[in-house]
C-alpha cells in the first residue's frame, strides 16, 4: 500500500506537467477544445464539540468531548484534490476526473464520452449526470429525502429524481423544436444460478438475478418564460440468495419480501423566469418502492402476504434566485413526507428494530406505522465587492422528525419520537484573479441537536450504563429522554486552477 501511495504521488506531478505541456501546445495552436482544471480543498482549522445530556448515566462513547485541529494540520492534499481533463471537438468529446482514491482503486474517478449524430447525442460513462430543471445554485440540488442510500440508511440521505442517469450508463438525448427528450440505461447486471439437482434426476432448478436502472425525461421550453419537464427513473433488483426451494418441493420461491424490489422515482418541474432579475423553480418529487406482495414462510410452509409491500414518498421543492448586479439572493427549500415501518432509522442498535414492514402481514400489523417528516430551508446572499473579490453567506436548516405510537418490537408499547435539527451558517470570500485562477476561504459553524424520547431510549442498546456508578451491586439507571448536541467550527480553504 505504501508503494502504491508513493507511485500515485509521483504520478500526479508527472501528469500535471504533461497537462501543462499539452495546454501550452494547445494555446500555441489556438485550439481551445482542450480543457483541464485542478481543484484543491483543505480544512485550515476545525473545532468539534460533543455535548450529551445525563452523561452521568451514559456509556463511554456518549461523554462530553472537545477536539481542536490545529491550524493547517492533518491536511490530506491528495485526498481533497481533484483533477479534471476534457476535450470538446463540438460533435464529439470526452472527459476524465481523477482523485487519489480513484487512482488507488480503479485508475480513474470519472469517465465520460459523447458524440453527436444528427439531432441525437449519445453519452457513455460513469460521469454522465443529466438534469434539466434549474436548481438555481442549490447544493444538494432539487431532491427528495429518502432515509436510504443504496443498502444503508441515513437520516440525511436524498436523491434527485431529475438526474435520470444515476450518473452512469448510456444516455440518449434529442431535441425537436421546443421539446427535449432523453433516455438513460445503466447498472444492468443479470446472472443465473443452478441449484442442486432434483432428487433422482439430472434436472437443476435455476435462480436468476438482476440489477438495473432506466430513466426517461421530456422537457419543453417556454419562450422567454422558462421551461417545464417531467422525469422518471426505475431501479430494480432481484437477489438470487433470497430464493430457495419450497419444503419437500423443487419449486423455487422467494424467501423474503425484498428478494425482488423496484424503486420508481419521478418529478414534475417548472423552471420559470417571471422577470429579468428573478428566477423560480417549483418541483414535485415522488418515490414509490414496491416489494414482493407475498413470500414463502419456511416455518408455516406456505406463501404469506407482505406486511407493507409499497412505500410512497412525497416531496416538494421551491427554489428562488434574485440577481441585480452586484447583489444576489437565493433560497432553496425541500419538504418530504412518508410513512413506513422501517424502524432502523430510529438508530437503537437493537437487532429487532429492522424494516418490519417486510415481515409477513400478520406480524407487521402488530407494530405501529412511522411518520417521517424532513424539511430543508436554505437562504444565501452574495455580493461582488470588486472585480476580483466576492463575499457571500449561506444559512440552512435541516430538520428530520420520526414518530410512532403503539406496539413496538419486543412487545412494548409507547410513544417513540426521534428528531435531528441541524443549523449551518457560513460566510465566505472568493478571489478571482482571472478566468483561470480562483481561491476561497470560509468560516463555517454547524449546530446539530438530537432528541430521543424516553420510550425510544428504553429500547436503545449501548446507550446507558448497566449499573449506577458502574458498580455491579447497584441497579441499572432509569432511562430518560435525552437531548444531545454537536458543534463544529470550520475554516475551509481552496484553490481552483484552470488550464
């Protein structure tokens, strides 16, 4: 690993030198089709503080701490850097992006190539993000909060249904008058597995599997008024290991509800220009996840209904931007709501608290449904102080609230409430020396508050000490509701160099 790291560190200067040489040649030949950029980001300073309520009855990992990163220490310039190289010949082109992590793992971070054939544009690669609606500077962009990212759960996980490619695969785009059309496909993987032969035969039952993603979009340009579009993406997976034979039978059946599932994401967007200075984007996002309606119960030796086979999530985005040189105001807002029985988002560390909606209906009906509510509000302002210096600030708040009341895993009943409220504010200064060199510095603070109800903490593992004062002769402490907080103060810096 050390040898690989040394080789990578040697490779970057050589590659950069080569790019500079190529760029000089391109400038001499007046060929502006080649482009390259180097982005360097680092943290000059960080202070982190964790504060926990009732630390006297909490375990070691929930004790108050403060950590200070000294100025310009522990900076990984390689990890926080990105090199982009592109070539655009008009009718065709491509680009490559590289980081230290990508070089160590696969050689390149992002690859994309495209070609225009008449009115059709074809793009292929793992860096072919495609959106149509205007996000108006929002980061993340137009989005739907899902609570799930891939196979893992996260309270702030989100997706952009307008990005129909999922960033990789094949993209076809075409324009016809005021209409724009796009089709995308990627992530497709199919496999076939043979089971052991049926007794006293040479017949091998088969199990198939797939992993796919397809997307489509239609856009319409409104002359002088903006544009409209509808986007849709379907992601599906079939997992062979979750299939097996029925008892005393050669029939192959699903053993779990999630043995085959599909995620349908869609959005309706209006990117409007009410005036010369004001832009407005309104979007509806939705996601429907469908699991198998029934699966085989091994102990009952019969097919059973799935408790919660369909989960539907609704979201709304409203973004606005007002620009009057040298001042810019912008806002981005997102609201998401859904109901399911996925108890893993309560973060209890209890192995019984899983997605109970995927159990059989008779079991799942014993447990209460969970209401999920996620709200994001962001407000920013920037001011062009001089031709070289720009100042900006951004305030955002992400509020995530989960609540359930009634029967819970383990036979308990109660009111289970969990919420996080994350407030972030930063001010920044950006220096643009010319069209090719830009540098910035930010001062940022983040305050995150996490609340957990008493009934929820009763079910949480590794949260409270086992005995008061850690004395085995003392009783266990009585669980209480808790409000914990985290605070960060950061000074990020960065430089972007374009060649």
